[in-house]
C-alpha cells in the first residue's frame, strides 16, 4: 500500500537527491524524460546505470553502493523481477524512500525495505505525483 497523498507530498518536499536506477542517456527513453523533469524541478539526479558514463550532466554510477553522497529517494526503472537484486544495495545505502515507477512492483521486496526502515512506493510515477502534489517549485 502506497502512502497517502499528504505523505507523498512530504516525501517530495523533503528530498534533495534522487538516484535513478536504470536511467538512460537517451532523451527518447521514459527514464530520461522523467529524470529530466525531476532535475528541472530542482532535485539532484544521480544516474545509476553500468552502461553509461553520464546523463543529464551528472556522472553515472554502476550501482548504488558506489554513490558517495546521501540519497533521499531511489527511483527505479527496472523490471519487477530485478527488484530483489537491488534491495541489498538499498538497505546498505539507507535512502529514505525506495520508489518503483509505474508498472513496477515487488511486494516481498517492499516488505523487506519497510522492515529496514525505508519507505517504499510501488507502481507509481514520481513525475505524475510531483506534478499533482508539489506545492512550490524547489
């Protein structure tokens, strides 16, 4: 169960840094368009993709564990069956939120993340939520 709108708005208001797992450097890809929107909204976007060197003017990292700075939200663009492999990294990185994009859900992984104290959102587009709930520009 995803948080209520008030909590979602609070998550977005409090966040500064979003690590985007599966971010493509191709502007035609959904991950790129959504991450670009979030960057334009004032968030620092960190690409997580072992196949690229950079995206949106930011250095790309092959995995979450290699990101040195604090990450508030891990936003995931990977198939649902790939989510369990990301959970160990997320638990170690300790973001406030693990956000699975529209069409992505993994209830067992969500329970594990929640048990580790990481809020989890499934099957919900961060861009859509931001557009609907953001009160002020960042």
